[in-house]
C-alpha cells in the first residue's frame, strides 16, 4: 500500500485556521513564523472573496439574460423577459422609436393604415407598431381596452363561457372583434331577460307589459310589441282581460 502524500505546510496552516486555532497556536504547532500564518490567512480570505464575487457575477449575468439590454451601437434591444415573477408575466422592455419611425408611424396612422400594413411596408418592429398604435388611439380618445372594460361593466355577472374573456380584460389583453361580440350578445340576452321578468324595468315605448285586470299589478314574463301585427292583435283580443298568477289561484 502506497504511503499517503504528506500535506504541505500551507495546507496544514489553512486546515488549522478553518478549525478555529489562533495564530500563536499554529505557529508553535507547525514550527513556522507568524508571517507565514498571516500570509496564508490573507490568501484564504482572498480566495473566499473571489468565490463569493464569482457567484454574485453569475447571478447578475443570469438576471441580465432575462432583461432587454440596449445595444448602444445599433440602438436596438435583445428579446428577453423580466424574470419569472407572475406579477409581471412575460414583459418586454421595448426601445423608444426613433424620430423618423415616429413620423412614419403617426403619418400612416392618420392616413388610416392598419398596423400590419405599416409593418409590411416599413419593416418596423411589430411590438413597437402595436404599442404606438395603442398610444395613437388613446390620444384620439379611442382607448380600446377601456372601451371593452366599460362594456364588460354593464353586467355584474357573467356565464362560465365568458369568464376567460373577463380574465383577459383584467390582465390588460384586448379582445378580438368576435370576442367583443360574444360579450355584447351575452349582455344583451341578460338585458332582454331582465326586461321580461323585472316589472320595474323601463320598457321602450313600442313595448307594453299587460296589467292584471283584478289587482292592476304589472304581470312579469309577458311583453307585447304593439308595432308588430301579431303582437298588437293578441294584445287587443284579450281586451285587458289578464290575470296574474296570484289572482288566478
């Protein structure tokens, strides 16, 4: 069996320092000078600092990989995300458009050009075009997101099918035209149901709700469109002889 390799004096000093021994004890035990002990102690601290600094730089570099860092030479940015924080989601820090790009974008917006046509015609970053288009609409009092949120606020309750649309609006995502129509149709359906069942609801002038001929209370669940021949005929045939469910019993 080969004999174990003898530890160097430096290694022994470092080992004893890590065990908590003081300088005088190490000097006496290893028959060395205090200068040697202090030198190894200083080298050990420098090594530990270097390791900590390396780890710190590694963390900083990792974070920088998730950020959009401006390239000063070309005035562009690299794709990235601001970490994995769910509060922010996936968010890209866009560069500001140049003066020339601003001029092109807003001239084309004023001319009625669509964002996709501007991207195809001028090759401007799609994210920048989309962002500036939203700014253009907002400046003209046409904030699409706020308009869609206002539509959603008309009704306090939504069906399960509409929940994904409401969640989109709450996270700042603009709905497509089809999704907006789905939302509007649902709100209209609810409004119509309310008109029919709620006797306190205000009706259009051409729509009438019959009243009970005995207690004179408005009868829920029945409406007549008197501009429609069939609605007008049925309403007149009854000649006001309507009874609510309470008076029938």
